[in-house]
């Protein structure tokens, strides 16, 4: 069972599991078909959807309810129900910046080992996909060629969602469950200024990193998010400015056998400007 099967990592996990010939329930609020997997309705805010999603399932990829400042409130009751239904392994998507017992999903991380016999917590760094698709950074890049953060010169080991999905599939299917948390990064830590420079070169359009204060970022995010969640996100930017994400790990190479993709390779794959057709 893949929760959030239409999302950034969930859709990629479904695709990889299906390609391996495994039976997959692709769950989403609207039971949207994904890569030939069985679509099943699942809504964190509707416990009546849990039983059908869990039926015949023994392993789960868990994506928290988006934007929730307290995901444990709905996820822990679900995990207790999942254990009673026979779930043996759960792989939880968390974040590198949120440790065991930390805020939000950190509380689910803390409880997980006591709720399922086999488990893993994925703690990826910031997604490279934040600069494409519908993420706020992608929208401002398209709108006015800016990336706005409160990270200063802080560096991040940005990671491709394809690599996160590869680690997730390993954690779901390997004979030995990780039973640990896994910090997942790309091959190098770079600043948002570095990202802007690569995007300028690859897309052919000038992209600039615009530095905000913690307070201005919080207020900007609070226009679309609950103030508690906006504050937490602004706090994460401040932590980056202080060096909290300036690191890389060997998780992708060690578990999947291939090196993690770097940001330039991602940008050239996803964002390169179209070449002119010959006349």
C-alpha cells in the first residue's frame, strides 16, 4: 500500500514497485489510477477509508497528511489499526531536518518502532523537485526569476525524488528491514545561490536567490498555510542558514547501488530550455 500515490515520491514508488511485478495498492483521496496499480480511496481525515485500504496489505509506504502541524493525531490511530490488520512493515517519509521525537512527523517517527515489527524512516534532504512542478520555488522562478528563502549562504544536500523512491523501494522489499532512520541526500551540499546559478545556465533565463528575513518568510508562508506550520518552515530555513543541512550521506549508493543524481543532471533532465527546431 502506497499512501500519497499521486505525489512526488509516492508516484515514483508505485512506478518502481509495479515495474518489479509487485501487487500495489495506489491510495489517494480520489482513488486516481497510477502506473497500472490498483487505485484505492484513502483519506487521512476520513477513518472510514482505512479498512478497505488495509485489506490484504502487509507493507505500507507512509506519506504524512500534507500541511498538518500535528500528523501524529491521525497517523498513530491509523498505525494501530494497521497493526491489528496484519501490517508487518512500514516505511515512513519524514525529513532530514526533523529528528526522532522532533516536531510534527518526528512524533510519528518516535512511535513507529513500537507499532510495527519492521520499519524504516526516510529522512531526505530538500527535494530537487522543489524547483519544478507546482512548488512555491518553481512558481516564483517562472513568475519573476527568483527563489526566496531565509537560508542566507547556508547549504543543502538537495536530493532527487527518484533517488528517494529507490531507497523507499529497497526499504519496503529487502529481506531485512532497515529498522532505522535513513538520511538521504544528493552528492553535494549547495546554497540556493548555487542553485540559482545552475538554473540560469541550464534554462537560459536569469534566476536570482532573494534573501528574506525569518519574519518576512514566515508571514509570506502564512498567507497560504496555518501560522504554526509557516513558522516551522521558516525555522527550518533559519537552521539551514546556521549549517544544519550542510552534509551528504552515502545512503543512496549503499542501498541502491547507484550514486545519487546531482542537481545539474536533474535540471538538465527537467528544466532545460527547449532547443530551436531547424528551419
